[in-house]
């Protein structure tokens, strides 16, 4: 669908969203944008973000965290080779949308020494604001493995965001490298002064919320599972409204679905504002200040 198509020009309320003036008041920041991996000619990443922009605009989303591969075992071999040889591909989204895109590097702990070098290159000495640890089959280790510890410690020193993919499911893990919410709770307990985000609220969100509720340094992220009545109400009751971050999971999920989890919840407007933007801005304040990018 071209970016100038008729649906993009329609007001948000025609698409099942609140009116623009209502959405604008929330000042929405998206913690979870996951475009396709860079392909061998380096185009798919940018095209995927471009395709997402009309949807982000419909939802009045002001900034988005995008997860970028840096060639350290998180993508297919052709992508790994491409980004190592062409670091400009990694920076392209941040240069194309400097007022909206917030970059996070994707890492896995199989090679902690090179991953630590990447943290120093892309966060300490570069424009990135944190790390995303994915949970696909390329990741060999769950997040409570000791290999994570030097990486977490360094990101914590820099004030960066740590988004950990987590997934609880009936029947157990799909593969050993999947991180269960209890694995994240184990890791976070070792680093009480570092803040973590439990992506997808653990998948089975009742399990995820209960796993991390005793740890004030762990927040949950809202995307990636079907909307279910009672999710955010339980999350606010158990965690408080300052430990929840909105994520769109674009382009592979529906923005209407993900926004409805927050907008349709039986919550105070002040809680919705925190979840949709204030909490992420608060968590990113140290790293944005160090980069001279405070809004």
C-alpha cells in the first residue's frame, strides 16, 4: 500500500482509534518496533520502517525504539556479513528519522567479549540507547546465564535500556535459549540497580507479572500477545502503573490491537499516560541526557 493511500489520510476515528486530539494528549512513545532483518542488499530494514510510519502517524506515536542488528549472531549469515561490512546500514534509520527513531542494538551472549565491544562502540561511543536481547533460535543461552552479567553491568553503567525477550508457554520452552520470566527475575535480582524490561509481559502475562512483581527494577512491555480483558488491570494492581511500557510490535502486529490493550483498560487516565509514554521517557532520561538528546 503506498504511503499516500486513502486510509492514511483518513482521521484516526475512521480507523477505530480515538480522535487525533485525544491521542496527542498521551504523547505516546513506542518501546518495541521490530522491523525485518537487513537483507543482503541492505534495503528491507528501511523499507519496513517506511511502511510502518503511516501506522505510527495514525496512532500519533512520537518516538519509537527500533531494534537493530550489529552482526553478532542475531540474524541470518548474509545479514551478519552485510552489517559488519556496512555499518552505515545500522545507522540509516537513526539518520533518516533523527527526531523519532531511538536505536537499540540486538545482542546475544554467545560471544560476550565481542558483545561488550559492541556496547562500547554503539552505546558508549555511539547513538544507541540500549540493548535488546532476542529469544529466537539463534540465541543459545537464557538470560540468567553468567555470560549476560558483564553485558548487563556495562549497559547499566551507561544508563541504557535493557529489553529482554521473554516467553512463558504451556508445555515449556521451544528451545534452550528462550528466556522465561523467572529467568529474567533471577538475572534482575543480581543487578538491583539496573532496570530491565520484560518484553511481552512474559507471553503468558499472569505468569510474567507474578514472576517479576517482587523486583522493582523490572518493568513489563505490553505487546506480542492477543488482547485479553484484565491484563493491564492486573498489571497495575500487582506492579503499579510506573512499571509498564507500551509497545506496538510493528510491523508484525496490529497497532489498533496493541493500543486497545491500554486505551480500553479500566484504568485512570493518569495511568494510561504513564504507560503510553511517561514511563519510557523516565527510563530513558539518563541515556538521553548523556547523549545530549533530552526532549
